[in-house]
């Protein structure tokens, strides 16, 4: 019975339409052709707001901040006149930052779905990040692996 309920709940959750929440400030990639100080400030704000990149790992957050600091140091050091080695360094830092932030933004995207509560005909809106939904699905699968019969023993 429990297995049937879990399967039905998972099917309902995946069948519901996803409606991503609109954010005032959408994450943007770092562009070296635009003024760097404003972009660095914007990325710092988004990292610190606890919402835009909510699912970013602390190690990745530190990597992004270090890369931003190295970018600023190279640009401030030379005032815009860069040799080929420095240009390559800037492009590598830009690639690192953009890769981490784009993955974190995808994981932190909030998705809202209308879901029926078990035992009720009423639906409610359930909003979770993509990463939270994936963790919930993994936990449900693990629960099914631990208890394949779906039975509950009171005395055990």
C-alpha cells in the first residue's frame, strides 16, 4: 500500500506542469567585454543573497570569489593593457566562473507545481528548487529500496 502511494505521489509530482518563478535579478554570465567592477559587484550580491545561487557548494562559492579576485587583480595591475598570457588567464578565470555559476543557477531555479494532497481533492502549490526536488526523489527511491514490501512493522 505504501509503495503504491509513493509511486502515485511521484508520478503526480513529475506529471504536474513546472512553472519557474520569475526573479528580479536573473543570473548572468561574466562578460569580459563589459565593465568588470559592476559585474563583480552584481555576482557578489547574487552569491550573498541566499536565493540566486542557493544550491552552490561552499567550495564552489569560494572558487568563484577567488577567481573574481584574481580577475580584478590582473586588470587593476595592468590598467587594461594585457599581454597574451594575461588574456589567457582572464579567459580561463571567466570560464571557471561562468561554468560554476551556470550550474548553480540551474540547480537553484525554483519550480512551483500544483500537487494534490494525499487523501484530499484539494491542490496546493509546492515550490522547491530543482536540487531539492531531485533530493526528494532520491530519498523516496532509497526508502523503497530499504523497504521493498511497503509494510510497516509496529513492534520492530
